[in-house]
């Protein structure tokens, strides 16, 4: 029910207000032509095909557009070449940056599939309308994702994100309704 492409960093001056989705994080420079090796933050590595640019979000939250000249997969990473980064020294400046696309360019998911960033912040209530809290994060530990739901007192409930329990998911309205079995949630 959930897939990976993460929400990305703070707003920068030229790209302020633009909601971003992280698809990779630069690990280090690679090679002598200014390429970088990046850890994939997406379940869709094929998404780099046809991309003309990515938005780099620095660890300090600054944003800048990067023209993508080429890419290839290497093991569990993607190697990227950006215009204007033609030496290992220039590429080193990108280390630690998240690479993102506008939210509008996120890979379309099937019906009843959601990104973790779409679920984060959703208000959660029972089918009877009793408030449980809000989704603080989504954990991927076993067969099904697990919602970490935090109430106003800071208590957490862990709820499997499965259709039999999360019976209504409205990401546009930021609301999830649960039909939880007895003892699953503490109210």
C-alpha cells in the first residue's frame, strides 16, 4: 500500500514553495569527469530515463537546479553526470545533497497505493470518529508498512497499514479511518 519516494528539504529562494520529492542522495564523486554516485531514494530507478534536470537540496536546505547530462545504474546506486560539474572536485560539492523532482512529477501509483510522504501528517480516527492522532512516520519493517500514530500527549500507536485495518485513506483531505481490532490501539 505504500511506496518509496521521499519528501525533500527546506525551501530555497528561486524554488521556494515548490513541493519536492527526493529520488536520490549524493554519496560521493565518482570517476574523473565529475560524475557522482547517489543512493536511490525511490522504488522506481527507471524514473531517471528522460529526466532533463533534478533539484539539489543541500544539507543546509538551499535548492538549485541541475541539468542532467547522463545517468546509469551501478549496483544499488545511480551514477549521475550534471552539466557544469566536470571534475571530481566540482562534483564533491554535491556530496550529501538530496536530489529531487517537483511533487507533480512523482511516479503515478496504482489505486490504493500511497507514498510515505503522502501519509505523514494525516489525521487518524476510528470508524466511530474517535481521534487517534496523526501519522508521524511510516516504518518498513516486515510484510506490511507500519504507521506510527502519535497523539496530542505524545503516545504512539503502531498500526499495520493494511486495507483490513486502514479502511479509508484520503490523502487529499489528510485523513485515515481505522477499523482496528480490539487491543490494537490505545486511546
